[in-house]
C-alpha cells in the first residue's frame, strides 16, 4: 500500500524534483547506514561491558557463597568454643574449691609436722641422755 502511494506521489513530481529526491534518498540511505553501523558498534561495546559485569557478578557471587560457608563453619566452631569455655569455667570453679581444701589440709600438715619435729627432737634428746654414743662405743669395746 505504501508503494502505491509513493508511486502516485512520484508521478506528480517534476524530473528535477525526482532527481533531487533520489539524491536525498541515497544520501539518507548512506547516512542511516553509517548511523546504524555506529549504533551497532556502541551497542556491541555496551554488550561486551555488560557481559564483563555479569562475569564479575558471577565471580563475586561464588566468593560470597564461599565466604558464607566459611562463616557458617566459623559459627559452628565458635559454638563449640563457647561450650568448651563453659566447661572450663566449671572445672576452674571446682579446682578453686579443691585448692582451698588442699590449702587447709597443708596448713594442718604444717602444724602436725611442727609437732612431729618437736617430738623427734625430744626423742633425740632423750636417747642422748640414755646412752651417749661415745660411751656406747667404749661399752661395746669392753664387751667384745
């Protein structure tokens, strides 16, 4: 339908107008071709950048997934550490109580040891009084 309209319009034009129209038509075609080519180059460049951006996004997504897994593992490890610390706190509390008891026992042992030392000293003195070593040696020689 368009072609019929164009033919009707062309038939009403003078030969000079037709020549001028043909010249403009060819110039317009060349210009539109150049515009199309330039547009395609630029769109190609944008498409290439878009592909690069998508690739980088994919790389970052993979890193993010990896980091998310690591964080999950660290959270589990931290949970275990918290449990272990809680157990250690309980154990330290028990050790403190036991240590107080041991200190008390050591104090009692010190007192008992002082008493034993005193008793041993007294026994030594008593033995020296009963038999002097030098006298014992003399007696031994006399008996033999």
